[in-house]
C-alpha cells in the first residue's frame, strides 16, 4: 500500500514560488494500476519522483508500505561513460542481486548484442530505452512507476515490455504516466487527471478522458480517437 | 522481491552502507579512469607525477625552506599533503550534480556520493605518498621515517580535515555555484600558507602565530616530525586542530542533511 496524504510541492523559481502539487491524496494497493493524464508540465513526473522517494514533498506525507521502483524507462540511472554491462553490475551490487543471472536476462531482453559491452553514450535513444527497461525488470518491486514508456522503442520491443509488465507482473501496483490515452485505458484499472496542481481520481476511463479533454480545452478532430486501433 | 522499507537493525544498515560504498567506489574508478591504457593506475600515477615534478623543481631551484632538512624529503612530505587536502574538496564540489540520477536508488544517500569520492582521493594520495617514500628510501635519497605512526597520524589528520572540508564545500556547492568559483583561487592562495613549502619554525614568531591558525599546517608539521624527529622542530597543537575539525565535520553533516532535503533529481 502506498498512501499519499495532502501532499504539496512547491518549487522556488525566479518568478516566485510555483505550486506544482496541491493537496494530493490517494491510496494505491497491490494489483491497482493508476493511469495519470495531464498536460505537459502539469506535475505528473514530479508526483512520480515524490512517490519514488527520490525527492521530498514540501508538506504532507507519503507512506510506502511496499517497495517502489525508480521511474521506469528513465535512462538517467545510467552512467553514460560506463558500458551496459557495468551498469547492470552496478545495479546488481546496489540491490544485492545475482549479477550473472541479471546479465543473462538483460542480454536476452534488451537484444543489444555486442553493444552491451560498449559505453552507453554510444547508444541511440531506442537502445538506451531497451537497456533501461531491461535493467528495471531485474529488481522485483511491488510497485512500478512508469513514466512515458511508450515514447521510444519499436513495436516488437513494446510488446515484450507489455508482456513483462502486464502479464508477468499483473499482481503488482503501478502508476503509469502517458500521453498515449489508449495505452493508459488498456493497461490501467484506475485513472486520474492532474490539472492546476490538483489530482482528480476516476474509476471510469471514459469519464476521466472526457474531463481531461475539457480541462485542456482540446477537441478531437473528426475521426478521433483512434483508440480502437491500440498502438500499445 | 525487494523488501519494503522498514527500520533495519544496525548491523544490517552497516552492511548495506558497505555494499553501497563499494559499488559507488568501483563505479567512480571506472567512470574516471576507464579501461584504457593504464586504467585505474592513474589514481596514484597522476599524484606521483605531480609530486615528482615539484620535487624536481624545488631541488633545481634549491628552494629556501628554512631548515637543514633534505629538499627531497621536504618536497615529498609537503606536496603529498597538499594533494591530500586540496583534491578532496576539488572532487566533492559539484559531485552531486553529476550524480543526481543516483538519488532514485533508495539506499544511496547524498553522503555516500561524497564518501565514495573521498575514499578514492584518499587512496590515490596515500598510495602515491607511500610508493614514492619507498622508492626514495630504497635509492637512498631519503632516510626511513623515525616514527611511522606519527607520520600516519599527521596524514590522517590532514585527510580528516580535508574530508570534512570537502563534504561541507560539496554540499554548499549544490546550492551555490560561488563555492566552485571561489574554491579554485582559495586553494591556490592557501597552498603557500599550508605549511608545505616552509617549516613553521623558520618563520618569525609573529608569522608563526598567524600561520598556526591554518589547520593543515598542524598536520604537515606532524608528518614531518614523524619523518625527521626532533630535527624538524615541528610546531603543532592538537588541542586546536582536533576540536576545530570536529566542529567542521559536524557542520559538514548538517549541510549534507540540509541539501538532502532539498535535492531535486533530474
């Protein structure tokens, strides 16, 4: 169980204080997958960082009664001067995991071939995403934070990611941020819209999506959405 | 499954701490020295080249250092000490900015990033100092130290002060880039006053009094007393430098705590 109570986050900026999150409260239990919608800069990633524990809220409380991942598909956990193998070794050490087993998994999953032994800085963004996702799957967290995973990677890779996350780890809790509405609709069982520093929760995707479109003042063009043809 | 965070037993915390530090240490070595040419040997080859160069320069110019100590010994003890206290802050300033992404891993704390770098700097400077000492002693340029333990004590004193200063400046530098800008000139200006290039005993009493306010001077003097015994006529006051370093260490820890609360990962 993850429990947020009245979480506020304020960032100091040159133009004064910027209230990013204002009184966010919700619980997330095992098996619940919360999809978060919100425009760019709404504070979705900030919320995920706070939940991950990497950053503290200005006020309010975040209780984690389960282990929480770092934001998935986030490449920043890597040292770009190091090779993919070195990064796997580092993560294995930090989390006290079996390096040989992990390396075998990453080799198989990321399909980077000999590049796994080259510095990460030589990778393309798609290759980085593969490595990042594969490394994220090494550690069996209770709750996965997924911040815009669909942005990079080819279709085959997406399928493999979805299998790892939603088939093999269907019993876990997840918080999923994506601008791909179909992805959020298909893979979540709870939804939320983050707008003007407030988070509103929904049990029905269509209601959430209608509110979201209303809030950001966006009318879908004729023929939209292509929601039926799921890209995810 | 990765365990949910609960308050672990102290022994477990120590174990985790050790694991994290060693992982960061190895990561730091690999990032900094890579696997090209001599790799991590640069860790101490670089300070050795520095020290050798300075030793050669000081010997060639017959530097006035105000004592009858052999110049090689004088340069080795002096310049090695400089490397120790000067490189530690140099490596810790801005260290957190370069490693922000590590904050996503629950077990890695801000302090660990500084400690890993300090271990690396301390290791490099120490190996360089010891290796050069052994080489110089074996070719007869240097007498073996009269009191090895005293040398070690002085060395540790400099390292402790340098480490505390490094953590304090490192934490401050995360909030203000002024620290980075000012440390370079400051370290240059402190160098000639740090006791490396002179013996306190050779100074006029007035200057002695002033110079002994600088903490590194005490450590360097102690190292030299260990090396040369009574010939060094060392001046140091542990009842000044130890409390001062303790206070500095405390301030450094407070600063790290303060920064850790404010840190925003990328």
